[in-house]
């Protein structure tokens, strides 16, 4: 079939043959299958509006509209398959690409994203997210960690300790994600592990998003005195999201062990070899 | 002699909320990066001395800081090299090592001298390739793998032709 598929003993990922986007994830071991569409979007940074003059900046995330814009509806793809790795290279645009990877024995899907330099020639600041959309009925709930330890339940447009009058439907629902964010319908759980702290949320049922890069053109008048705008052509950033699909009841074991491996990843040191024998004495 | 104090000092300075959340001016952010980078150098000497002592051989250890963008002059130019993988976790891990290499076939041996499966994968839309092999590393320990180029052989391309989707 024309559907692009990569798999190992535990995971199978399918990609839409027309758009090249991820469209389904299967956990072969636990016999779970979930349509998951992942794509990159960008929020147009606010420069102030009739409701508030607040600008999006280093301290403040404030998109100028609720709906982000797609970086691209489709990706050019390359498929690489060897005995030690299966990967789909997705090229969305000149400043956004991703490699979706599976190694033998791996129980998660690795998404290595590369974003930047974010173009701002159109005069718009951009706040780039990776968003996963599924059919999970999550009832307004999602979960984010606190420094990799405690998992906190988050409810859209709600605060546990005070009656929230939500004035920012997007930014008001963003939370810090230090190592993981997940959504569940009580049966299946979709977890995304991060390799660094990012902002994250679930702005509609079954959806979760993580902010991977920002480039803004205005100062947000909170003290920095300059916009979040790297000099020159701007930075490009590369990172990884590890995606796990599991039964809700045993998902914690999966993401906790994998997150430890991610945070305390092995370090590689190289040498030509053949050095002189060395003994302290 | 190595020294971890400069990196400790830099990490201490970077506990400031501006460093953690990126709410500093650009030149301050650049200086944070400079302090970290300056701290790496003496720490790498410290790590090299520890590895020399623990592995029993005095090597000129190299730390390729740009492996995430497939840049490592040593592995890209040498016909043979050693890969030491240190595992900070309190349990054994299997880890897929990816190293940028020249366009050749390589033989990878584990610490016992046994050849382990390896692959050279071409990176699409770039003219570089990466050597892959799975390393098994003990808890809070390290494993040393040796890599040697097999003369006269070139890696087969594993890329299935690009599929240019129908643009909507």
C-alpha cells in the first residue's frame, strides 16, 4: 500500500500517503491502536489589541488569536529502513523538519524535531508548537509533571484554588512541562516526554501541544526592555519528543523509566585508541 | 589537571530565573552560554583523567559537543577510533549510538572484542552518514567499543526514494 509504515516489535507508526503526516500509532504489545495526527503550527504573537495592550514577549505568551496556523499541510518524506533503525524524514518547510524514528526493542516513538531560524520578515512574531490530535475523550483534563516528580492534573479554564475568570483561552491554559505531558480517556494514555522544559497544554479534548521555539518582535514591557529576538538570522533548535501509547493502568511504569533514561542519558567520549597503559603507581 | 568548579559556578549562577526561563536580555543570555561553555573545558579534562585511570589507558579523549547535528571531526576522519559510553543511571541500559562517519563500512567490537551489528545510514537531504550500533552499558559505569573501517567497501544506501506528497 502507499501508506508509509515504520515498526519494531512493540510499536507501529503509519503516515498519511498524501500529506506525509503521522496518522496512527499502534502498541503491538498491548494491542492498542490510536489515530494520532501530529503537525507543527505557529501562534501569531500579539502586539496588543482592543482587549489589552499586552504584547507577547519574553515574560508573556499571548497569541493574537486562538487558532494557530499550520507550518505546512504536508511534508516531503524520505523513508530509511535498516536492521538497526526505521525512520521517516519529514520536511515541512525551510525552517521546520522532523525525523520520526524507531529502534529495535524501543517502546516509544522518537520525534527529533528541528525548528528555525523562524522567519519574521512578514513582521509577525511566531510561537511554534508541535501538536498531537487524537480521538481520546479527555473531558477537559490533561496532566503535566512538576520537575519530573509529581504529576499534576490540569483542567481547561479552571484553577483548583480560585474561581478563574479565563481571559486568555490559549495562554491561560498553558503550563510548564519539565519532562512529560499526557492525556488519557481512562483506558488509553498518550504520553509525550520532553528533553527540556517547554510550555504545554491541551486546548481541546484529545489534543496536546508543546511549544518548541519562539521568535518575537516586541518587548512585553515587563522589564527586559527588548523583544525575544535573537540577533542575525536567528537560532535554530533541535530536540526530541518521545511518544508512548499505553494502557492507562500501566502507563506510569513506561514513562517513568523512559524519562529517567532521557534525563540521565549516556554520555559518549571518543578517542583514537592505542593509548599508553596507565597505572596510578 | 581538571576542575569542575568553573562549571559548578556557572550552574550556580544559572539558577537565576532569567537563566532558567530565558527572560534576560540577549547579551546576558550570551554570557550565560559563555560561562557554561568555559566550564565544560576543565570538566572534560577531569573526566579524561578519571577515564584514563579507570580504563587503565592514557588516551587523548575527545568530547564531540555537536553530535546532535552530526558533527564530530574525529569520527568523520579516523579509520579507527574508540567510543566510551558512560551510563549515569543506576541500572544497565542499552543505548543506540549514532556517530557521523565517512562514507565507508565499519566493524564495531564490544568490550570483549566481539563484533556487534552496526549500520551506516545515509542522512537524506545531506551528504553525511551516521554509524549506528547498540551499546550495552552497566549501571553507573562505562563500556568501551572499538570501531575500525573496513577497507574498500562503501555503505549501501538505505534511502527509499523521496515521496513528494501531492501538495494540497
